[in-house]
C-alpha cells in the first residue's frame, strides 16, 4: 500500500507544478512528472511478489511471472511521451521567438 | 524495501525540480527522477521498460536542455499568491478524494488479477515462437495498439516539422 | 582553426569517433534480438537515433546531416510505417489482420524464429529512429537559423 501512496504523491507534485507555475518550461516538467507517475502506477499494479521477468528461458518451467500486459502498454506509452514532449518544446520555442518570454500570462496579454 | 527507497528518491527529486528557481537545474533534477524510474522498473521485473526508459530519458534531457540553454531568461514571479494556491489546493484535494475511493477497489500490492495474462503466458511460446512475452504481446496479440502508437508518433513528427519550418509562412 | 570551430574540442571528437560505431552496433543488436531477450524495436530505435545525435552534437550539424539528411530521415520514417502496415495487411491472405502468417516459425530461442515479430521490430526501429532524428534535426536547425537574423 505504501508504494501506491508514494506514487500518488508523485502525481500530486506534478499536478501542483502544472496548475501553479507560470513558466512554460516548468509546466512541461510537471507534465513529465505526471507521466512518470502514471507509467509507474501501471507497472506497480501488475507486480507479483516473488515473480520473475516475463522472458522464457530455454529449459526451465514457468511457474510465476509478473503481469506482462501493463508492461506492453507502458512500453508504447513511454515513446509517445517523448514525442509529445518534443512537440510541446517546439511550440514553446515558437512562442519564445514571437513574444520573447516564457511567461504564460504575458503571452495571453499580448494577444488581443 | 529498496523499491520504497527508490520511490522516496523520486519524490524528493520531483520536489526539487518543482521548487528550484534556475531552469537548467530544474531540468537536470527531472532527469534524475527519470533515471530513478528506470531503476524502479528494474526492481519491478520489467527489463524492457528499464532499457527504454533509460535511453528515452537521455534524449528527453538533451531536448529540454536545448530548449533552455543560451537564453538569458528573467526570473518569473508567481503572481496572485493567495488565490492561485487556494485554487490549486482545492483541485488537488478533490483529486485525492476520488483517488481514495479508487484505492479501496484496487487489489493488494503483489497480488495482481491475471485473467487475460494467464493465457498469454501459457500459450505465447506455442503460438508465436517468441521467448520474450512482452514482444509477442505488443507485436502479435495486441498489434492494433502498436499500429495506433505508430500513428501518434507519425502525427507528432509531422506536427514538429510543420511548426518549426520557415518557408511558406504568410506575412501580412 | 576554422575547421575546429564547428562542434566541440579535439578530445570530444576523438572519443566520439571511437565510440559512435559501437553505439550504432549495440542498437542494431538490441533490435535484432528483441524477441528472445529484453529490448525490441522501441529501445533499439532510440539508441540508433542517439548515435546520430551524438555525431551531431560533437561534430556540428553539417557533418551529421551529410551522413543522414533530413529528407532521407523523413523517407526512412515513412518507409518504416508503410512496412509495418504492409506486414499487417499481409496477414489478410491467411484470414485476419496481424496474422502471424509464417507456417514454419523456426526453432524457438534462436535468431530466426517467431515469424513476423523480428520484421515488425525492424519496421518499428526504422520508424522511431528516423522520426526522432528528424525532430531533433528540426529543433537544431531552427535555433541556428535564429542566430543569422
């Protein structure tokens, strides 16, 4: 149970960072921390005490393995997270070129 | 036990990444959190994820440093301290209330419900011939997931190239 | 002196020349053994992209773009996506989408086994590696174009 609570604390730190900060780079960092917490939660749910990694060896009988389905889902999610981070960084660089700042309130003020 | 220590390390790293003023130090702290996540995957018996997380974290760190370096940024103050903090804390409190009810329904740590995975583990080698069960799931049993992932990656690459390009912009 | 202005110092360049081939080889190994050991197309593709990014950071962008230009990277990415879709469609000959259509799947625990899974790994490796390299090259080129203005 302690593991779930620590994972939840990690998610809450990321949420606080996204909601509270005004710097775009800090918001990207908060999104990254939330993504880590979600990936970790998936793998924690599939863990079995004393289980083995889901890879078969040549002449051994399989007795107990950890759940491989969350691992397969998270494997695709990690690479998607990297691509999405790159997309947000590209948008942030464009905004910096246009307005000369990373502050989101100033960007909103300059629009209208 | 070592899992809890690694998770505590990750929580401290995240707090430092949020609280520190300098942007470059913040990016490096979030890199430390990602490397801790890689170690946690290794302890949780997921070696595929550990390798992928390690290399993805390095690339993510390079991209974020590229975005922050060589820009003399002014210090950005968080304005309207009282209102923003109260709103944020209210949002987090409502989230924690839902999380409490969700945690009551979860199975205990270490005892997963393996209804689907049991048949994959039992028949994976006979049906696909791959020794790595995760590879046989992402590329054979659940290939649609990977096809969707490829589409998302393709869209992200097109988005970056379209946002960054110089020619073809209309100037009024 | 003019040549050494691009990229980093001599020490970094020498070490990079020694190690970049090994990194590329390790990525290819990870991809090809993805079905019998940990690894696979995602991790191997990112490692291959990192080897080219390593070249770009150490020697400057012209040197790396001479090895693999941005248009070639986009082409390779599209090729990977089409290859993955083609493998999936080829399963329709035997009945349904994503069918593992090889009758003789080979001996388990050897390199040539598991039917379509190594082919799919190679397709995903092309897609991920070329796509991430294209993203990174676009970000680098944008930054340097701002300095010229």
